[in-house]
């Protein structure tokens, strides 16, 4: 795994743990989902999306120039 992807994965896992801890303690105290949890979930989802696209794109892969009939 690329070092930057590994750092993203570690950060994503940390955010997931933080979200679980925050949600549980807030729900126990207030009986509802905390607003910060929504933000954390959106960040984690964005990170997962970035990881998916980063794994599929390689700048070393040959590309067909724009306007070429063999392009995709």
C-alpha cells in the first residue's frame, strides 16, 4: 500500500473509533445522535472515496491523447 494511502487508512480508522465513542457517549447522555457524528461520517466517506479512486488511477499508465478515436 502506498504510504499516503496507509496514512489515510490509519486516519479513517481513528475517525471511525472517534465517531463510535462520540455517538455512544452522546446518545447515553442526550438520547440522540450528536451533530459532530454526521460530520465525521461525511469525512470518513470522503476518505473512502478518495482511497477507491487513488487505487484505480496510476499516472504511469499510458494514456491515449484527447481527440484520438482509440480514446475512452
